C-alpha cells in the first residue's frame, strides 16, 4: 500500500513568494495532520483535519499560513507571503480514527522548504 | 496537560550492543498509547513500536522493545544488537485513547559506533 505522499520533496523560494505544499493521505484514513519541524522548536503540530474538516488550527503560526482539504485524498498547506523564518521541514501525517491507541499515525517523507 | 520528556539529547552505543533510550510522560488520562518513531538522516519519520496503557506485556517488534513502567510513567525504547543503520533521531510520543493530538518529545540522537 502506498504511504502518505508529499510533494514537492524540496522547495527553494524567495522571500515574499507563495508556497504550496501538497499531501495525499493513506487511503481510508480520516485524520490528516500538518507538522513543522525545526532545530529550534522540534516537531510542531500546525493543524489537523477530520473527515476533511479542520478541527484545530491553533498551531498555525500566522495568517500567512492556510490549509485546506477539499477531499479525502488531498490537502494543501499554503504560505503567502513566505519568509526566511518559515524554512523548515513540513510533514503531513494521517491515521485512522477508530478510537484505539493502535491507530498509528503515519508520516509522509516531508517537504524541506528553504526561503531565501 | 500531557507532556513527553526525553532527557538524553545524544547517545553513543557500540555496534552489536544494546541501548536504552529514555522517555517519561505525564498525563492524567487512564487510557493512552505510547509510540516511538525513528528519523534517519534522510528525514522521514518511521513508526517503530507502540504500547497501550492497559497492555500488561511490554511491546516488542524485532530488535525493538518498549520497557513500559506505568507507575513510573516511563516508556523506554530498548534496541538490541545495535546496527550502524540505527544511527538516527528517535522520538517518543503519546496520545490518549480517542484523542486527536499526538504529543512528541524533543528526541534523542543515537550514534552507533563501528
């Protein structure tokens, strides 16, 4: 089975540009999470969706960040305008929400974003 | 509030020896799951092992085992017969049963020496 798919794997952009990160969760999973990982702050949860609906976006750092999930198989994280401090690895993860602790969260390979 | 603490920023182990990575947690929930993930230098997050709070036996997955001590609120990862490919960052995580958010520790970087 295919795992979580993210694109692009690497993105280099200039400050002020719009950046769109994409994620395809594992088929059948009803929870989708966006994380950001930096050396300084570790792994931070930005936002998560349940059945395509955003449940908690309290981790989104600023209004420059937005996320959508138009259907069960696709989500985007957009940064507009981007700033150098947004440089990080962005992970998408998905899991099944059956209510058991065995619902393991699976991560995509990540997108390494560099904002110059 | 839930919290995961990994007190070892870095660990060294000789190849073929066993190593224990520490993890303590804090929660007021009775039902929760504990997870370990591996992040090699390539960057992906790889799920290794999980333990349910009501599981009486420690979880094992190949060379990985989870030393679960509920009263001490610890969930240490034991890697037996370390291999060079085990060099990576290891994250401990927790989620309450039925909860939505998974809480991650700061991670421990493991270096396996030849």
